[in-house]
C-alpha cells in the first residue's frame, strides 16, 4: 500500500511505501500534538525546546533545535 504523494516544506513530492514508524519532531507544538493524539510512542526524537508533555519527552533523544537540527543524530 502506497501513501501519498505528499509534498514537504521544500516542495519535494514523496510517496511512502508504509506508514512512518518513527517520528522526529522539530516543532514543540507538533510534539505536544503527537502526544495528545496518542502517537507519543512513535516519537523517536525531538528538539531541546520540546518540553511538553514533560513525562513524555523526558526520555526522547534530543536533536538540537528546529533551525539547527543535528542531522547525523536524526539519521541515526
């Protein structure tokens, strides 16, 4: 089952072969929304500015900030 095509923020179109299993959130409000929707277990990493929900993000890998993400950490 293919999902998409989707267009990302750069205008690049992509089609996914399967639903995402791991999410890296670079925007604090999106991180909060993911947890509110029950997708917290799929969040693999977030930025140093993602502070809510405190218990949810406490154990997540930190990948820098939204404007200066650590791309190597995201790839890992």
